[in-house]
């Protein structure tokens, strides 16, 4: 099983069939696993691809607002997704 399928299964268990239909906004908070230099934008595509694979979002082209930031502590990745006007949360 490749990493995307494994991540999609893990995510599907966490969201319990909830999904966002239509337009959405997303906040991604990430804790760097070590002190190496990293480009924060590199995590966005992978996360959005897994959200589509897990059917949490219909398609990443419906994203209207994307915020990504490094945080000092917490879970390795924290994702907050909200449907926006014209979209429907299920």
C-alpha cells in the first residue's frame, strides 16, 4: 500500500464519513519533525491529495482560502476545513 492510500485510510477513520461538498477554506498547522530547513508549501499538495482520496473534499480546486503555518508543538499535522457559502457540509 502506498503512502497516499495509507494516509487516506487513516484520515477516513478520523473523519467518520463527514465531507465538505463544494467550496471550502482550510488551515494547516505543521510541526517540523526536526531542525532541517523545509519549504512549508511542499506539504500543501500532499495534504490536499489525501483529503480528496479520503473523500473529505470533492476536489482541491474548490479550495478558496488556504493558510499554512509552522507551529512549535501539537500534533504533527492539524487540519481545519470549513465549508463556505455555496458549499454544504455533510
